[in-house]
């Protein structure tokens, strides 16, 4: 099985149409994903196993008026069959 950790960019919407169960809370809507990826300061890393999304990590830049901006990890999800294999750690490493 080929595993790939990849940052999604605008136009990568089609990569997230094949998703394993329990990676996201709800089904991914292409229009929402496109808007998310097009928004400045929004980031998404996915783990692909043979072209199927088995993990995701979403983050946003949190800007403050009085201190340095921060990267806020919004959520991390890995399909149950792929948990305990270091996928979440690899996605977080790629995000940072």
C-alpha cells in the first residue's frame, strides 16, 4: 500500500472525493472544500493510502493584535483502520 502525506492546495478538491469512513465528521462538500482551500491562512494536510484519504489535519493562522500569529490546529482525523500507525504525527509534522 502506497501512503502519501500531502498538503492540499486550491484545485486539489478532487483528491478528497474518495474518503475512508470516520476521517471527517460529515461528508465533504466540494464547494465548502474549495472555499476552505482558497481562503488565506487555511491549511489542510491529508494522508492518502492508494489514493483514498485515510487522514486529515486542518489548521488556520490565528492572528492577534498584540502578539505573534499562531497556527491553530482545528482538527485531526484518521480512519479507525489506520490509527496507531503514526499517520496523525506525520500529518502534524507536515503541517508545522
